[in-house]
C-alpha cells in the first residue's frame, strides 16, 4: 500500500514538473511585458524599461529564468520559499498565501456541499429512474452544466442578493408567496417519495399544510428578522439526524445502534447547555475546534459503550451524529445572532468582496459576515458541481443496480435499504471518487471566473493580473497551488480506491 | 486509476457488436435508407438501431431541432462574409434610437447604447461562437482519437509517453491554459483561437478512446485480422475505431458544449475573441453593467449561450443512450 502511494506521488511529481515547464514557457511567450511602457510618453521611459527588464530578467534565457523559479520553489522543502516577485516588485509568496486561503475556503465549501447534495440526488434519481423527479433533476443538471457562470452570477447578484436585501428590510412573506412555496414543496416531496396516487396526494397535502402553517407562524413571530431555534430545536434536529443516519447505515431494527445515536444527540444537547456561556459570547477558533474534537471523541465513545455486538457500526453512527449535532449547535448560535447582525449590516448579503470593509462586530457577527460574503460565490460553483456529481452518481448507481450481485442480494431477501446502501452504493462509489477528485481541480480553475465576477482577491485575480502583465511569477504561483491541489486530490482518490476496492492494492 | 473508470468488466458479454467491423460505422449515416424486403422479418443494422433509439429520445430530438433553428437563423439572418442575409439591418451601423432602445418590432432584441441593432450583433456573436465551438469540437476529437488510439493499440513506451503528456495537460486547469493560449492567439482571429482551444480540450477523449481500444484490441476479430497479416494502420482504422465510434461521437458532442462555454468564458475575461471580432462572451462582458438599466442587452447573449449548450448536451445524452443498448429507455 505504501509502495503504491509512493509510486503515485513520484509519477505526480514528474507530471507537475512537466506541466510547470509548459506553463512557464507559454506564459513568458504570451505577450510583451514591456508593451505599456513602449507606448507611454514618460520622459524616463528607457530607465523604467531597463528596470523592468532587470526585475523580470528579460535578458536572460528562458531556461535560466525557469531554473531560477524552480530552485526558488525547491527552497520550500528546506524552509525558505521564494516564488519570485511580481512585475511591480511585490513578493509573490505573501500574495499567494493570502489568495490561496480565500480561494481554498470558497472551493472547499463548494466541494463539500456539492458532494453531499450531488451524491444524494444521484442515488435518489437512480432509484426512481424515469420518474417525474428523475426527469426534473436530469433537466436541472443539464441546465446547470450549460450555464455560463459569468452570466448566471450577475443574475444571482440581482435576484438572490439585491432582492433579498430589499425583502429582509421588511421580512414578511405575502400570503400568495406562502401558498406557492408550500405547493412547490408538496409537489417536490411527493415526486421524491413516490408511491401510489393516493399516497402521493396524501404526502403532497401533508407537506403543503405543514409548510404553509410554519410560514404563517414565522410571519407572525417576525422570524426572518429575529430567527430563533432554541435548545428544543437543536435536540429535535440532532435526534432526527441520528435516526436518519441509523436508518441509512445499520437499519432501525438494530436497536442498540439507534439508542446509541439518540444518546449522542441528548448528550450533545446537554453539553451545549453547559458550555453555552463559553460559546455564545466571545469564543476563539481554538476553543471551537477543541470542543468539536471533544464532541467527536465523546460520541465515538458512546457508540463503543452502547455498541455490543454492533460496536463498529454504532461507533460510526454515533460519530456522524456527533458531528451533525455539533454543526446544529453552531447553526443555533449563528441563528440567534442574526438579528444583532442585521442591526450592524442592514443589507446582509453582499455582492462584492470577501469581507465587509470596516466591519466591526463580535466573534459570531464576524462569522456571519464571512458567511454572507461567501454565500453567493459558493452557490454557482456548487450548483455546477452538483449537476456533475448527480449525473455520474446516477449512471454509476444504475450500472451497479443492474449487476448480478444486486439481484442476488434482493433474491436472498435483504431489505431494499441494505441492497442499495451496502451492495449497490458501495460499488458505485469507485467511479464517483474519480469524478470528485477531477472536479476539485476544475473548480479551482473555475474560481478565476467566480472571483472576477464577485470581486474576490484570490488565486483567480492573481492569475488574471499576472497574465495581463505577462508576469510569470504570479501565474506560476497560481499553477503551483492548483496543480498541487489537483495532485493531492487525485492521491486521496487513489487511497480511497484502495480502501474501496482491494483489487487495486497492487 | 483511469483504467477503472474506462474499462468495463463484464461488459463484453452484453454488447451485441457486429463482428464484421467497419460496416456498422457508416450505418448511422445510411440509417433508414435500406428498406426491409417484403416477406422478411424486419432486421436492422447497428447504425439503424442507433438512429431509431436516438430519434425516440424526445429530449434529444427537440434539442436537435432547436439547435438547427438557431444555427440556420444565425447564419442566414445577417449572412456570412460577402453573402448578404435576409435581416435588413447591419450590425455595424448606428440607427436612430427608439426610446431607450428597448425591444420593439423593428428591433426585436432592442438596441445598444449607441443605437446599433442588437439582434444583428447577437447573431454575429452567435455565428462566431458556433464556428469556434464546432472547430474546437472537430480538432479536439481528431487529436484525442489519434492519441488515444495510438496509446491504446501500441501500448509500451508510446502509451507511457502519450498518457503522461495527457496528464500534464490535465494537471493545468483548463481555463488557465486556455487563457494563456487564447491570449497568444487572440490577434490571429477566431480561427487561431479555435485551433489553440482544440489543442487543450482533447484530454478526456484521449483517455476514453484509449480505454476502449485497450479492450477492443483483445477481441477475436482483431486477432483474426492480425493473423491474416493486416497492417496495424488498417486494423486501427477499419476494425478498432469503427467499434469505438459511439464513445467518440458522444464525446465529440460534449466537447462542443465544453468549447462554447470555454470560449465565452475566455472572451468574457478578455483572453478570447478580440475586437473587431465579437462573440457571445464579449457581448456579455461589454454590457454586464447595463443589467439594471438595459436588461435586454444582458439577457439575449446569455440565453443564446444557454440554449446552444443545453441543446448540445441533450443531443449528447440522446446519442449516449442510443449507442448503449444496455440502457434501454423505452420498454419494448
């Protein structure tokens, strides 16, 4: 296994080297770096040109320049990185660190969301193949594949941000909007859940009534401006998550696992109750991460204690439940801070930049500010990736659902859940892993456009400015970050393969 | 790792391939022409089966008709090069503005800030975008097929070199390498741009074709051809590639939709089509700030891109279903 990974790393390093050579030569030959000076009427033009030639080493041979860059990068292994300077003499390393952190934040969030939503949609559409739901999701996926991101981004700015900001100033739904939303929710859920006509009608009516009543209650409470969740809500959602995770992995008949999951949710809420004073006022990131680690360890321990014969499964389920509970707790705190946040920033969703300039709030308000800034640039890449993931998951699931071993599993009387989760989905995961890894690299490339449209100063801006000035150092820094990210993701995918399919461990 | 994605364990048992390779490739074009003799059971060639399955796919058929209309309108309305079209207005002339230039009967897409007819401008952008997309599709298909077929058939060092080369192109984000090349080729007009974009979008097809060829070259009909001393070139062109035609056609279709999005994105960023040429991406870039005041300047080019890419994707899906008999859509 180790040998396999090492071999992959070696091959990837060679590929990266070749790609960097290609990229470097293409960049320095893509234009004339002195063009703007040649056209200027500055009296000290000659001197400026000589200065720039000196800085970019235009008089040296390309090979020497490449070697210089490469040895600078090689220095990263010994602790003194040197990614060169930009055309204006700014150190690229500092720029890259800043840019990479903001871009990777964007990409990681998109990727995680897209994996969860896309894979779930893919499985559902494969199970309900050729249903109305399947056709709707298929059409939606094709639509998002075909969407010019830069165009859709402008639409999103207008309809998701500006209109929402206008609306939140009042924060009330009109009655006909409520009816429409409730009807849509009812229609969607009956399409997903399926069944006989009568059952579908009952589902639709139930969902319609529930959503409509909830929205009217929210209106009455002025909930959208003063949202509340409360400890009861946290308990409800975490317990529901525990039940769902159990149902998907171990099955509800396995009472030990079910009770373990529910215990985790309850313990999580009690822990929230006790740590609330610490959390709500002015926590630090370190404290949050520490508490999260403690939460996961405690959850897994609960699983181990309850598990008995199903110990391994119980530990998995309680671990996942613990993670979900932690997120629900954070969501609860954030929601509770929303009205304060609105007081500080009356138009919450921004269309430009990665943080509000001169924003002055406490810890949770700052987190909310970051969240509302990252919201729009995340949505579009996520939707495009969801489209990709859902299509690949669907076709991969359909492939495995047609296999003999699935038929065997059904014929020996396994429940549909076991057939789908254990037999079909696990085998379908192998091609899905490939796509996720590839997509991550594509997302970083796509970030060039997202960042341009939403005014983020990330890797995309670094690349674009560099290329416009025929300045190799920032362009190569962009390549380095994206290339290494792509290689790392592929490596993760390889390791995941080896875990999923023992035949690959050569 | 790609071996897993591309190879198809057990798939060989299912595919009802015609073992006389070479006859089925042309069948698609000839589909439907050979009427069955009276009194005989109806039987179809592989190509006819594919055509039948494709035309039964309603989404793909609709998409094909819509795309046809878009192409015909884009090329006939303002004409191509010296040939004039049926649309009376010219995209270079500035006309008197009616009101603030909102769409009217005389100017169905409205007028831009200077009074130019926006329908003619959008049609010109559509023409250029379509030309680039199809040229990129053809170039990348040819390059990808050749590289994939050579790597898959000859194996050995050639495969190692070609596939590492593919990896090198894959590791650079597509948009980044396309932007650098597009900037270099921008001055040489749309054909130069189409050429360089074609040179960077072949990678996925090369991998797919290689995977397909790897499994085909072990088939009996290839062994038989080798046994009678057929040359390698002839085996590749007459026996192997015709059997991989499904993968190639589907991938070519999808590369057209990739190309149209790539080209418009590059033009939007300013690395693609340069003035005086125009494309749908340049139009959006030019008028994106007009969204709140003159929304029609923003909507039309975007909707054109969306329509073309959507149609191409649906056609690709229809072709994939048609070439893959295991995924029977209709229950017959």
